[in-house]
């Protein structure tokens, strides 16, 4: 990571200490962290932040000091620790509609996320959740962050031109985590791709728990995905059936799916779950019938 440290040292020496791009404003609403965008003198709830990447040196692309900042009068108590989790892998936008590639392999493009104080890379850039960085919480306190694509998954540079999307959420030991939000990062991306990637991010941000493919409905296709990944203890995210952002696909995710389930064929959830699990002949699936009975009982109350 010495190369990254040099890059960011160059960036800091040549760039004013400011927030020229998106700023994730942080507030507290009913003991839950909330993300805001500032619009004039108002703070508007927001979950999508577009940030162009700048070509700093030798085709190294990075953001230009976007920030996290505690919103004035945002009811965040002094001393509250605030950080962020990754709620999914880095995505590369591939077209209109639900179009992205998940970058999760060891040699896939990943983001190095660094702060401007000590140039330490805090990020785990795969799809494993986990708090990566904490910043102060006095009103107006903030943290400047760099987001730098590493084309080979390790070294800065070499990422394909285009638009990237990183799902995240704010976290705290004392407040409920925020809803997930999305950083849309453009490396020479076209205006249309940026616009469409923002639209896709809004679709994902507002998806119903259970909707693994972001098509606006929770149906058998989603149930089949949950069945195929049920019992996974780590490394999962929304498209695999992890709707509570803990990296696992388990009973809580199945319950969320059931609560939003809609069967186009007119069959009930229990029947469809039996069909879904029949396609996954794993020994661990045998005991899931009892789980479904519990879920169906909860839905009918």
C-alpha cells in the first residue's frame, strides 16, 4: 500500500482541503442514523451520492475529498462514534435498467478507501460487512475520504473507465444503523451512464426486503435465490438473500421475504417455498419445512 500512500500524499499537496463533491451529512432521527444531502439551507434525506473520480497522476483515479459530516442540529450526541459498513460488493454499471457486474473476486476491481489524515486504508472492499472507519460526532465535525479503484483488486490504477456503485450504510455502537446508501463513482463515465447508475441506485435503495433482483416485486424467483443461499453464514448480500446486512442468509431474511411475498400463480408462500427448496437438495434444507410453518403462522396473525 506504499504506492497508495504516495498517491494520496500527492493529492493532498495539490488539492484544497474542501468538499468539492458529494457530502454525506449525518443526523439522528428516532435513534437511527440518517443520511442527508444539503440543498441550499435545507438538509434533505438522501441515499444516492454521485462523485466524479479525478485523474490524479499516471492514470490513477480517485475522489477529491468527499466528506462525511455531522449535520448541525442533527441531534447526534457529542462523543457518538459513527462509522460505515459495506452492504455489498463494488458494482460496475453495465447498462440501463438493472445492469451491473458484481466485482467480488480477488483480481476484480475494488475500492481502496483512505482518509486524509494518516493515509491508512481502512476498507475491506469485498462484500463482507464490518465497520471500517469511525469519525467524530460534534456538529460540523467531519472526515474527508478518498475512494480509489484498484483494477487488480490491490494496486491503484488499471480500472476500466465507467461508472461504479458502492452500497454502504452508516453504523454506530449506540444508534441504529442507517438505511443503506450508494456512492456512484464515475471514472470517465458518460453523462447518460451516470444518470442511469443514479437511477439504478435509487431503485436498489428503495427495494422491498426479499426483492433480490430489484424488479419491484418479491416472487418465486426471489424465493428460489433465498433457498439456494439459505444457511450461508458470511459473504452474502442483497442479491443472494441477505436483507438485514449481516452477511448471512438465515431465518430473519426468510421472514422478511415472506412478509413481502406475492405469488403470481396464486399459490401460497408455503407451497412455493417447498418447490424452491426442492431445487436445492442440501441436507440442511430438510428442516426448513418447520421454519416455513412458523413463518406462515406469523403472516396469518
